[in-house]
C-alpha cells in the first residue's frame, strides 16, 4: 500500500492517503495537538440510489428510504449492538444518510484503536432478521413524521418536486411510511452485498492519531470483495422545471419562501470549481454586504434569515434563495430583477472579491474541527477530489469564473416553493 | 487552562490562550435579572450589532467583516437561571492565515468593543426607523419559534412550569412587550446594562489577556459600576401538577415532562444529578433510549436533560398523539427503575465515560461556551475538574437523586391530521 502525503503549507497541515488493495480509500489527517479524534466509515450509497444494479447489468427499483433503513439496521448484530460496544470506550457513535452517501462515525478521545476496531467491524458485519426489520419500522416511522413537521425540510422537498421529475433527490431521505413497509431483510442483504464494497468506500479519520498505525490497523481489518460495484445511474432529465409554483399550509409563524434555479446538468455533478464559483456569485448578489440586502431589509420585505447558496450533489444542482417574508412574490420578482441586471451588466467586482476572501477564511476555519476535517474528506473523495482540492480551488477563483455561473440561473429551470401559516 | 482577570467591578475576563486553532473567538456576555426590561434589552442587543459609530451603515459594516476573511460579529439573548444573558461575540480567522499579512484579530476586537461602547446614536436615540426595523425582526423571530415544534413545546412547558418565576419569562420578552418598547427605554437599557450588568468576557485563541483586560478596563473607567446581584429561585418540589395542551395540524405529537430536582442551587448535588439524568435519558445506553425507543419502538427520540442553573429536568419525546399514555407510563416506569436501582454497574460506567468524553472540548466555540456557562458562578472550573467529579458518584447517590425528582408539569402538542392542502400550478 503506497502512502502519499498531501500538505498545505499555509494551513500547516498534512493529510495522508492510501488505496488499500481492496479498493478502500483511507485518509488520515493527524492533529496531534488535539485530544480527540473523529472517524467516518462511509459508503457511496445514499438516497439518490433508488435502484439496485443486478449482475446482468439491469437495474431494479428499490423502495424509497432503503439506504437510510440499512444505516439504522447495521448498528445491530447477533450479540452486542454497535451502541453497546461504543459504550465501553466512551466514544460517541452515530451515523447519517445523505442524498449521496451513508456514513458511520464516532468521536472519541481515549481508546481510539479499540473504537476504530468496533467501527470497522460493525460496518462489515451485517445482521438483519425479519423481526428486527419490523421493529425498526416503528422508530423510522416516527423519524419520518418528525421531519415532516419541520417546515425547512418540507419547503425544500416541495421545491425539489417542482424542479425534478423522476429524480430521487425529491424524495425524503428516510422514505415514506408506505415505502419503508416494503423493506425486508432480504433486500437489505442484497443492497449490502452489492454496494458495501471497500472499493465503494472510504475510511476518513482526523485528530490525535498516528497515520502509520491507522493504515496498518485498517489494512488488516478490511475484508475484500470480489464483485465490482454497479455504475451509478444518471439521466440528465429536462432543463425545464416540472411546475413553477407550490405552496403548503403548515402551522408556522410566518410565510416562508424558497426559490430555486436548477442547472441543466450534462454530467452527473457540477465540478468543485463550479460549485464554489456559484456560491461566491450568490453571495456577491445577495449577501449581507450588498446594497440589495440592505434595501430589502429597510423596505420590510425580508428578515435576517434571507440567504442564498448552491444545493448540489449527484444528479442535481440548484441555486437556492430563501427566507421568510410577508410577500414572497414581491421578494421573488425583485430577486429575479437583480439577477437579470447582473446578467446584463455584470457582477460587482468588489463584492466578488469580498465573497472569495470570506469563503477562504471560512474554509480555513473549517479545519479547526476534527469532525469537519474528516467529513470534508468523505465529500471530496466521493466526488473524485484530492485532500486540499477545495482550498486550492478557492485560491484559483476569479471574477470570470464566478461570472460564468450567472448564466445557470434560467427562467425555465426556476420554481418557487412557499409555506403558508395555517 | 484559563487565566482570570478583572477589568472593573463585576467585569471578569477569562482567557484561554492557545494557538492550536485557526479561529479566535471573544464573547462578551452580560447578565441582568430577567424581568420586564427583557424586551428592551433584546432590542438593544440587535441595534448594537446592526451598526456602530465607526460603521453607521449596515452594508459597510458587513463589507468590512467580509474583508476580514468572513469574520462574524453579532449578539444573541438567552437565559441562565433567573437571569437574562445578552452576549456579543466576534469570531475571526487568526492573523497567521491572512493572505497579505493583515491584522485581523485586533481589528475585530476593536469592532466588538466599539459595538458595545460606541453605538450609532444621536441625541440619545438609535433612530426611529432602526428601532422599527428591529421590532419587526424580533417580533417575527418570536413568531417563528412556532416553526420548530420540539423547541416550541419545551418553551411552553417552561412557561407553564415557571409561571411565577423569572425563568418563565421568554428571554426576548413577549410580542406585546417588544411592540410597546419606547426609544427612551432602549437608550436607558443600554446605560443600565453598562452600569449594573454582570460582565463575563471569554476569549479563546491567540489573544493577549492583558491587552483585552486593559481595553475593557479603559472602556469601563468612566462608568460608575454598580453590579447587580441575581438570585435564582429553586423549588424543591413540583406542587401543583398540571398538563398543558395545544393542538396543531401536524404529523407527530410532542410530549414534554418538566421535573423539579430538589437542587437548592446550581452546585447542589451537581455530579449525582448529572449522572442520574444521563443514565435516565442521556446517551444510547440510557433507560429512555433503550426502552422507549429500542425496545418499545414508541419514539425516534426520547431524552432527558438537566438545567442545572435552575434545578429542572426536562424529558422530551416525539410520539403518536394517541400513544401519550403509553409513553408517559413508560417514562415513569423508567424513572421508577432509576429510583430502585434497576440499572447495572456497566451502565453507570458507560455514563461516566460518556460524560467525561463530552467534556473533551475540541473547538474554540465549545471551549468558549463552557466558560461562558459560569456567568453566574463565583468559581470557574475547567472541564477536567468537572470530569473528575463524576467518577466519585455512587449508585446510591444516583438513586437518591432520582428519588428527589418530582413531576411538576406536562406539556403536550397534539397532532391533528388535516386534509392535505397543497396547491400546484
């Protein structure tokens, strides 16, 4: 196993990477002045993976929420479940499923080797029975309902349903009460066997650790798999939104809006450079230092929660502008006018420079946290990037690259989602 | 380790010097009794951070912060015991990482002090329009508390439980109180804060503690300080049980149990209370997690937390509305097990390990919050000192602490199903 050190001089840190013969990516970010460490064992299988690839090259639809269900069930084993194991070391264990991947993690300061052993072991030891699957349906059912009561969650999925047709990103990560009822132990085993393959996974750890010791421990614990992992599905879809407007009544204190511009993707993902450029562009247009923000605030049209950012991943990319407002339509028309004006006359150069500087500062500060450092590596790896790709991309950002992203805000790919108090 | 200095009467500076982080953070918190002035104080906190004398224009102030590599400067209001706590903070990138060798931290410190001591005022007024805007924003953010039903239910339980104590007041005042605040009251609130507030300044990062102390000592020099005293009421028992209820069209009911611990002050029986509450409903090894969630599949979350500054314990859970009785019974049954010692030594050990682990603070923000939490305390302690205290807690002490828990109030948000009202064009 060849170990390569990546170093960022300005940051004063290194990340060590290696590819295990099984195909597993291992990234270690030592931070010896810290007391704690944070490790993630992640698989490139998330809620956007709504099909299972068969050996004959065909794909079969799976119930919505399967990736998340599997995440819950992997914690169980025939003997001690994972939570009981981590209780022995005191480490805080958890897991999450995002649109794009599933990650199992722990944070701890003592007995890191033991905790890491538990993590590697439980993720590689599935144990599902009809009984335990059924028990979980009650718990996940409550989790789904909890999210459905969160207006921030509802408004996003309503928007995504307007923007995308037949794209799994518009489905709640945990699925629905009905869809999870269709999940059984057999399905979980076949998903596990197909996708939980080291060549589709990463082990990322940051903190008070010795890279050599980690590489050696991980290397010994990994079980190799023979089969190849099926390709992820991607269909570009239409550049047009399915519908321009959606509203829902929920018991909230004030009207909320979320305006989205979807990007017409030719490839499954926007590049890191494009993602960062979009975020700078949105900050330069709508950030707190813009005259636009001030005017809208003074005119009583927006609240301090007004903001904009890119929401992107495998098979989706949406520039989102959101907040709460009495008159969402008015806000939206002014937002669109501001975009048109920039498309015609260009972005404010000073605003772009400020936004880049801000992004650079925030990005460096992210390395303060062992959790953020380890998580960033998972994100970067699954999108095909090296350890410090983000910092390097920010340093290369310029006015031209940022301005080019303005053309992605199109009327045909635009939709508005509104939550009305009721 | 921390360094403690005094900048003026009732003005403490706690510094945690370190160059381990890329971020420097300084937070100036001030405690005053939580009373009818809460709304004026909350409005003041927003006005002071929106602009200042050096940057009277909101956009220019924010442009300056962006140029300082995205420094954030702001304020927020909370409560600790029966005190309202207003905090002003700045977090910024350490100078080592600036691209052109600019000094970021000094500039930020200057901005922060300017924000508190040199506001954007003319003739004792923050400006009529500025106040109107802040009232609108604050009223809307109070209304938006309804958006997160879990937090909303907790707030309502607190209000019901502490109706006759300052702690029952919302930390920002009510909508009506905010709307009726006059300009002269905001100005008076500023003067009052500087005169009577108990200041607690925490700095984590690359700071010179003498410089910070000197800076604030200078600012307070001309102020005739009369720091207030804050006494928090601790009720030994919940005496008048009541169940509050509200209905909303939503998917999941939210249940909150409010208990009194019998603590007589924030340090009373502290370690045993912490361990007891953690075994009852803290981590994944806790009674509530293991039973209400894992064994009975009644909830996704069911957890307990101790508010030591007030001697209160809350248990929160998201449930099906028609299962309230089953869940309540399960919670009380688990509490009974705590009282009678039906939990094993391994769980006690797991809880102590986890509590210690949670005290391994590894971000500038968490270290700052830790030291901030001592705002009403005479003695400031390090996480290590507290962690050692847990180890001495015995099983008997845990049972005794559980015996003293008494239910005071229950608050239930009942979910009522509605017809789906969704409009698409």
